[in-house]
């Protein structure tokens, strides 16, 4: 089963980037996962299978928080218009 990854998630990888950072932000989700290093802003593209093996921990979920906020805001906006 594929790992649940959203845009703007912060992940901790097993091996450090040459700049020394272990933390990456997810910038693309699909068959390939796009990552941006949080220290030097270098961008890499990994196949999903390789990405899932190299993830040690998901530090924060950026996409799920935005979705819940958007749905609560849209329900508030909809009730005010009627």
C-alpha cells in the first residue's frame, strides 16, 4: 500500500544531503516524488518506491491541515450566503 504523502509535507530521510540536512519538503506528488532540501533549496525527483524506502519519519503534514481548513472555511462561507 502506498504511503500517504501530501504537498508541503516535511519528511526526514535516512541519509543526509551533501549540505548536511536530513529534512525535505514535498513539492510534487505522483509516480515520482519531488523534494526540496530545507537547508540549501536543492530539488530532487525520486521514484515513489525509492522515496518510501528512504523516508525515516514524516515530521509534519502540510497538505492535510490545509484541506481541513479549506473545508471548514467553505462551509462557513456557504452558510452566510443563504
